[in-house]
C-alpha cells in the first residue's frame, strides 16, 4: 500500500514537473521571439543611422571644402584691396570685422563642424 501511494505521488510530481518545464520553455521561446524581433529592428535602425552618418560626413566635407575656397577668395580679396579706403568710400561694401566668421566658418570656431 505505501509503495502504491509513493508511485502515485511520484507520477503526480513528474507530471507537475513536466508541466512547469513546458511552461518555462514556452516563456523562453516567447522571450526569444521578442528579442529576435527587437534585434531585427535595432539592426535596421543601426544601418539607417550609419548611412545617415556617412551622408552627413560627406556633406560636412563638402561644406568644409567650400568654406576653404571662400576663405581663400576672401583672403585674396583682402590682401589685394586696401580695406581702409573701401570702408571710407562705401561702408556697406565689406562686412565689419566683428561679423567675420572664424576659419571654420562659424562665430564659435571649429566645434560646430567637427567630423
């Protein structure tokens, strides 16, 4: 009689254990599916951001080159022109010194256009 009782309890315990294991596996599979989906979205976002970053770097390079060309032209103009005479004749012909941009093309310097 005791042996039979033990076998019944053992069967019930094994059944409960299998049920818990099945529930655990289902929860792990659900978490895996969710994580896989999130990973796909993050990979797409990462790819989009890398493309955008490359595009912005390219745009930044082009803007720096254009700025260098403009600064070169401006340097040539200021070196060949007597600014004092220009200011006396037509004060609007050249911008006042306070409004000139820095070498990097921004009043605050190179920190804005850093690559």
